[in-house]
């Protein structure tokens, strides 16, 4: 009978067989598994360090070596901070010219933190106990009794502190607590002096020659061929100068030569020389160097977020997140046949900023 089915597994177990009615009226035992049964923990396997004291000693030495390296790196960090001049520039392959202080601080602090982490991980994996234990979960809400005691304690505390009756203390305390975060806000001023007009100006000025970034030689029109992209910096700016990185980040120039008939923007053509156009190399999105040039279309692409500019049409934005065209520099040729600038860019280069006019 069906009332008999399941009567055996109601008793007490997860894996007890169920009895169902067979075709001939007799009972048939069917194995029924609990899909949510707790599989339990696998048997504990000792590690090499648990059974071999020499292996454990080796791990101990490795961990202490990592912590010692961390200590030395921290000392080196402090020494670098004191000893290295903030303006010192070094050449490091493959990074190029970088601040010696930043490089030293980054490397030493990186080593100090990495070796602490590596030491802790090695310690826990090889020497700390790895026996798995089960911790039962408990409800985290407080019992009613604990809640009542806490509330009573809070009431007693506020009465004893007299915060309710001493109004002047309460008000001045709230005033002090409200004002004290302002100290942190004021410290934000230490983030540095305001940039002033620095974001609007570059080293380009009337009469400055265009210097080839690769050869360090002044550029002539015949150096710029149709279909190529050349890069230039202002005369007088030398790699290795203290201010080189800051200045080239604004003044980097990209030169392209286009058949005059292919230039769509009249003003752009007038600002160039015989089809040679000079644009800022700094992307107007967030300032990456633009460099991927497509000769047939005269499109140039920023590798960071794929903003695409049309150099034959005033560097108009064709695609991507850049907000405005690449600024163009007015150029011409002097009596000796060298290209030079007719002034600075007529608008700030690079990304937008809030005071941009
Ligand atoms: S920096 Fe050029 S597209 Fe974002």
C-alpha cells in the first residue's frame, strides 16, 4: 500500500531505503540519496614540512630571508628619499628617461611590500597548521535581553554625561565635531600651487625652429614627405633637461604632408606650408600621444581610446571620446629654408580642463 511507502526513511536517516509497492503487490526497496548530504571533510594529508624537520627548517629560513629583504628594502627606501635629488633624471631601459627618485622609491617600496606578502604566504602554506576545521554558524543578531541591556546602558550613559541638560556643552561639541574635518579639507591646498597659465602655454613661440625629435636637427620642408608622420620639438628643448618631460608633454608636435588639393579646411592649409601641417601630438581626450597614421585617409588614431582625427580637415574628431580637434601650430619657412613656428598654439593643448576658455 502507498501509505507504507516512505515509512522507513521517516524514522531518522538521510540514506535509508524507501519501500514502494511492486507490480505483484509486494514491497520493493529503492535506494534514495539525499542530494544535499554533507560530504564532510576529506582526510587530512600531512605536508612535507609536517613530517620532515629539515624541510620545515628550510621553509623557516626562506620566510625569514623574505622578511629580511623587506627590512633592507625599507631602509633603502628611506635612504633614497633622503639622498636622491627630486629633479634628478636617469635613463632606464626600457622605460627611457624617468625621475630617479620616483623610480628608486617605487622599486624599494615594491620590494618591501612584495617580500612581506610572499613571506606571509610561504609561512602560512608551509609551516602554519593546515588542518581544516568546521566552524558552525551562529545567529549574529543580539538576543532581546542583550538589546535591552545595551539600551539601558546607553540611557544611563547619556544621563550621567548630562549631555541632555548641559546644552552649551552639547552645542559646542557638535560645533567642534563639525568643524574638525575642515582641517583635512584645508590640507588639500598642499596638493600643489594652482597651475596658473601653465596649461595654456607651451614652449612654442614666434621664430622657434622645428627640431626633429629623432635626429635633433632643424627640419626643412623636404624632410617631410607625403604619407609620412614626423615628430618635432621646439628649438632649445633638450632631452635630459629638468623640465623636459613637463614641457614635451605640452609641446610635442606631429607633422604631416598632404597634397594641398586634398586639404579640406582652408584655415588649416593657410596655417601650414606647402601642404605641411603641424598639429599637437597630445590627444584632446586625456592626453595620450597620438601616433597611428593612416596615409590614404589622413586619419590619425589615438591608441588609448581610439579617438580618430582627420588631419586633412583641421584634425576634426571623427570617432571616439575626444571632445575637440587637435590644436594646429602656424608654421612657415625662414630664409635659410628651415621650418619655424609663427607663435604658440592659439588654444590649450591636450585634455579639456574647467577653466578652458
Ligand atoms: S587619450 Fe586619446 S582617446 Fe583617450
